[in-house]
C-alpha cells in the first residue's frame, strides 16, 4: 500500500510555489474587480456597501411617541429645545443624537411625613413630619403632593438630582430629593407662621393653599419643569405626649360648634315664623285702620249731605230722621195696640209674671 502511494506522487509532477504570481493575482483582484467582477463594478462595490450601512444607521433614528408621552432631542450632547408630541418622528441616531421620552400626562404623588408600603401599610417618617408652629408647639404633619411634568426639557436637563431609590425615582429627575426638600421647606415655613390651633383645626385649607403657592414658586425658581396640582394635608396631630389633652380640646370645640349650629337652626326656624306672624298682625291692623277711616269718611259725608237737606227743609228732614230711627228700633221691641176706651187700664201689659233678680 505504501508503495502505491509513493508511485502516485512520483507520477504527478511537483509544482513549485511562485510567490510573485500570487501577489500579482491579489493585485489584479483589487485593481480589476472582486470575485471576477469587472473593474467598473468593483469601483461601486465599496461605496454601495457604505451607503447601505448609512441607510440602516439612519433608519435607527425613527422613533414613536405615545399619546401620553413627550420626547426631548439632544444633538452632540446638547438639548436642542425640540419637544416632540405623539406620533412617528426621526432624529439623528446615536452617537450623534439622543432621544429621551417621558410620560407627561401622569399625575405623580409625593408623600411627606409617611410612606405607603406594600398592601397599603402606612409607615411614619418622624424626621419629616415633626414641625414647630408659630406659637412654639410641636405638631406632626403628614402631607400629599400631586404633580406632573409641565416642561419636559427643564425636567430632564436643568436639575442634577441624586434621585430617590425608595420611591423609584431615577438619578437626574427633579422629583427625587429636590421636590421632597422643597415641599418640606415650604410646609415648615407655613406651619412656623401659624398657631397650633390653625394647623390642627381651623385653618387647614389656608395651610394647604399657602404651601402649594410657596412650593410652586420654589420649584419655578429651580426651573424644574414641575407643575404642582394639589397639596393635601393627611394626618395632622399633636405629639403622643399631649395627644389626649388636644383631643379633649378638639371634642369640646366640636360640642361648642354643635350647640351653636343647633341654636342657629332654631333661630332660622323661629325667626321666619315670627316675622310672618308680625306681618300678619300688621296687615290686619292696617286693614282695620283703612276700614275705620273709610267708614268714618262715609259717615262724615253722609252727615254733610244730611245737613244740607236739613237746612233746606228742617221739619221734613226731622220727621224723616225720626221715622228712620223708629225703623231701626221698633223691630226689636214688643208692640201692643191699645183700645182708646181702655187707655187707663195698662196693668195687664206690665210684665208682672216675669221673675226678676235683685241684688241685696
């Protein structure tokens, strides 16, 4: 077997490796074309590949913005002041350009003085909640701030914030420590200008309004791009050492207000009735007055007319008046017709049988 293999190698002539010939072939390949292509095609091969790569790279610049989002564009590391709304857009791909998208319609929530844990469990944060009022009393104040992104460019690039990992706020977003510190500072300033009674009972609405205005002004001065929507006090209470005494005071005030409200309700119920009765009596008196005036005026006019007739014919008028008076008197009187012959016997007409009572 070995002898056969040797005989085969001996029969095939040995070819020498010519390096000059190999270099010439390589040179002709680069100068005349690739893979047997003509020189004309070879001249467009590399530019075509480069153009295809450029087109693929440019296509990666297409991006979509959802209806709830906005996109900010950076060119060579600098913000271009271009904000894109919902839709399909194109911008320079990396590494030349960069696009950052954020949800701008979502209402976000910040808790001060407490944290809501898994399952809704509330955990107090004493160092945030404990504050001093204007009358030097201690009070625990818990607050909720609702906000959203108003200016995306300012929100992304104006504030270097370390973020807040426990609230899942990324580094660089101003709603990390920036808004938390600003809220706490605003609330402490407002609480420090009011009495403990204002904070606990009477002026909670004013505290919320003043805190919102001061917080928004502070965030605007930092150019955070955040719009504060609502500031709402949650649990406002005195420290544990004096809480029972404060609760007694609050209950007493509630009882006082209940009594006052009941008295006001009674007043509102009785006063209209009294006014109605007074109006009714006044109207009746006015009607009686007008009736008497009209009656007196009529009698006076009648007397004046009668006087005129009397002066014209005194005897006739006197007789007529006498008859009219008799017409009024006689219907209520028992009348007897006497015979002139029995004129002197009048005893039978006297009421002798009627009993009369006399007073001793």
